[in-house]
C-alpha cells in the first residue's frame, strides 16, 4: 500500500508542478506581449522587425549549429 500511495502522490506532485509551470509560462508570455506592444506603440520597433527577428531565432533553434548526439 505504501508504494501505491507513494506513486500516486508522486503523480499528484508532478501534475501540480506542471500546473505551476503553465501558470508561470502564461505570465511570462503576457509580460513579453505587453513589452512588445509598448515598444511598437512608442515607435521603437515595428511588428515586422519583431517578426523578422523571431523568424531568425526560430531558424537558429530549428537547426543547431553544433552536432547533436
């Protein structure tokens, strides 16, 4: 019975941690979106510049410049 309880509690803990990560992720994205909108509203950056840079970074991440194992 102890191993069942331990396994069940481990699953509950993992799910709780996942929920916390999802909430943190949401708040980070919200902050990033607010910053991007402020930079655009102030004329510091354009949406096109942000899109271009995001595409560049995405290409870098999609094809790492180093060998993977």
